[in-house]
C-alpha cells in the first residue's frame, strides 16, 4: 500500500473511533485514495502486457486494424501498431529478416514502457507475419485474425510462379534488389500491379520461403499461446488454409480458436472482445 493510501486508511480509522468530525475536503481525499487502493488491488495487469498489432496486405495502421488497436489500448494494454513492409505505401520494400527487426524495435519500446509479456496480433498478411515472428523470437502469445498470405496454396503457386522463378534467377546472379514485376492478389477479387525487390518476392511468395504457414505452425515455440480468430463469412479457401495451419501447430503451443461473425475485412473489429479476453489470460 502506498504512503498516501496508508494515511487515508489511518485517518478514517482514527476519526471513526474518536468520532471526530472530519472536514469534507479530507473525507473526499480519503475516499478517492481508498478507491485507488481498491483499483490497484483488483485491476488486471493489462498494463503489463505489450501488444503489437500488425495490419494486413496493402493496409496501414489507421486502416482495418485501427479499431482493434484503439480498443485494446482503452482496455489498458500497451499497444503499438507499426506500418509494415506489406502496406499499401511500402509494397514489400523489405523482406522477412527486416520485418522481424522492425517488430523487434517496437517490442523493445513496449518493454521500456513496462511490458512484462508480449503478444503479437496480426490480421491477414499480418497474421502470417505474427506466426513467423513467433518462430524467430520469444513471445507469450500470437493472435491470428483471418490469416492470409499462403505461398504454399494452389492459388499462390499458380499466380506467382513466374515471379518467383525470375526472383530466384536474379538472386542467384547477385541481384537481390532488382525489381520483379507481377500482379499481386488480395481478398475480394482485388489485384494490383507491383514492382518488388527480388529478395522480397522470395520471402513473401516462394512456397519454400519464410511465409509457409504450415512449416511455421510446426515451429511455434514451447508455451506460446496461439489464438485463431476465424471469420464465419471468410472465403472457403482461406477457411481451409487457416484450419490446416491451426492443425499443424506445434504440440508445445497453447492453441485456442474462436469464430467471429464477420467477413475477412471486418474481422479485426469483430475480434476485439475475444482478443482482449484472451490477452488477459496470458
């Protein structure tokens, strides 16, 4: 108990026993302090959990994941939401090693603010990145919201095969930063023309590269809590891939799954409360 709280308790006790009138200002101060004592005893240690929120493909921190990040901050968690290399502005300007390093930076910031536990929460492409990050660094938990970006899927194999072959050739020639042009796919039948460094093409779209979710699921470290937030109105292809990834989780992980009433893009907002409750159990 803090010195101020002790003072409040002692004042209330002495005045009560002696039946000495207490000035309203002192009663008010003591009441406020006692409320503070109760809150400090009963409040969850949410402020000791640092949360990194990763947006999806072509997204940004102020896009589909912003409501989730703001909600979790309002719940008392320490939250940071960085712009990642797969954002609409950056267009895969950096590969896997670089985005791991970028997450390292914000994790360090959270720890300086008092975070004792770290959770990485990702939406779509961000979920795949969160899964990969958990194989490279020690975290307490990862939440995968409507995961996407599956380079081992048939759709990716068919659409990105030429770009991957070109990127392999360029990297083999020592031209890892040379651009490769291709059409990038996204949910909702969206597509966009890209020019991406060859090394990034291999990191994000090569089925043997770092983003293979089946391989990463099997490599999740011992004791890591994994939440899959699966949208009920997700496409059948993504449902199947996310379920198969979940089933391949390492036997050392602590998995849990929740269905949310949403489509792919609505998923972060729909997952607010389940994610918050999951974080409180870390």
